[in-house]
């Protein structure tokens, strides 16, 4: 670990102690990394602006919202603890530097309270459904900062999951995977884990990591079986079929899609059934089975609310 030559050993020890005290139980693994970031950044500040900017460019992946949240907690801790008051200017200076170099200051423009927390979260989720990830992240970062400062850890898995979805919509797939994994690790809800695993599978597929995509969709399928949720089982079978098709396993994809079609028939939902028939038609065409493709298309069209006249 790089030691900061510009700080006395006593301050280094107290910075490390502050990190350990303020890092939540789920973030203990970050302590060495966060301590390195603080120590190295202070060292680079002593070497001048260009050295700091070059160092920040090399370490931008590690200077995330979670780190900024922790740094702000350290500022509050130093303000409230007289014996650590001399650390306050250090933490405040670092926070100002990072917020100027990176886009974290926007989180402060939203006033989050316990009373309006759920309303802000609902708004962020609605923005994601409207494919407005930048606006959603603005709110989610503010909510994440609030939870870190007020120990509202129950919402953290949901915040991380939605931050992962936002990054996926922005095509920041590595960040999306990072946040979704954090959400999965913290979640105590099987239903929530199922949704997170499904999203992870989709992001891994988009990232062309088909083995990881298959594993995560399979895990989501197993939870759907455990919870006896046929509609979610159908969704995961559809996703697994796509992964198998991408992997060049057309026969396996067809087998999975047949299982999904059987569930669709049991559910009796016309829209879901039409979707399954369309997927089977595509797979039949890929397999060269023109007759079956035509039959699936015919059945699907018959379910359309504005289906054309059979004689036209």
C-alpha cells in the first residue's frame, strides 16, 4: 500500500481508523482501496494540479459515488469529534477536488428526507421506465448519499439495483454489473434477488459474456421455481433461449422456448401467448422449418386484436 509522505503517521492512523469506523459492515472490503485513494490523492495534491489530474484519470473507476458518500460521512464525523477536528480540512479539500473533477456535486441539489424518500425513489424508477437514466441517476445518487448518512440500509439493495439498471441503459456495462452484484449481495428478498439476477443475465449477454449470462438467468429461473411463479419462469426461459441461440445452440434454444410456450398456454394470456408463438416462429425459421414457422405465424396472427380477414 502506498503511504502518504505528506501526512504525519498519527494522521494516517486516524484517517485509517475513521475509514474503518464509518465503513458499513457490507463495505469492509473497500477499506484498503479507500485508504489508498485518500492517501495517494493527498500525495498528488502536494505534487501539483497536473499530478493530481493525471492520478485521478488513472483511478477514475474507483472514485465512485460510494467513495464520495464515505468521504462526506468522514467530514461529518470530523465536525462532530473534536479530537479529529484537524482532519476536517483534509476531508473537505478532497471532497471539493473530487466533485470538481467528477460529476458528484449534483447529488447535493436534491433535498432528501425520510418523508420524501419513497417519492424520490418512485420518481427515479419512473424515469428508468421512460429510458431517462441520467435523470434517474441524479436522484438515485442523492438517495444513496442519504442512506449512507442516516443508516437507512434497508433501501440500499433497491438503490444499487436501480443504479445498475441506469448504468446499463447508459451502456456502462461494467458499472451496471458492479452495482447489480452489490444489490444481490445485500438483498434479503428472494423476489428481489430473482429480478436482480435476471438483470445481471441480460447485462452479461449484452456484454457478450454468455457463460455468465446463462448462469444468472438459470439462478433466476431456480428462484422462480422455488416461489412457484410460472409467469417469471416463462420470462427466464425466454432469456435462456436467447442466450443459447447466441451460443449457437439452436436445438437447446428451441427446447427452452417450447417450455416457455407450454407455460404461456397455461396462463391463457393472449399477449403472452402471441409473444411465445412469435419466438417459436423465428426459431423455426432459423432451423429451416418453413411449415412450422408459417403455422406459428398463423396462430399468432389469430390472437391479434385487429387480426386481418382470413380471406383477404
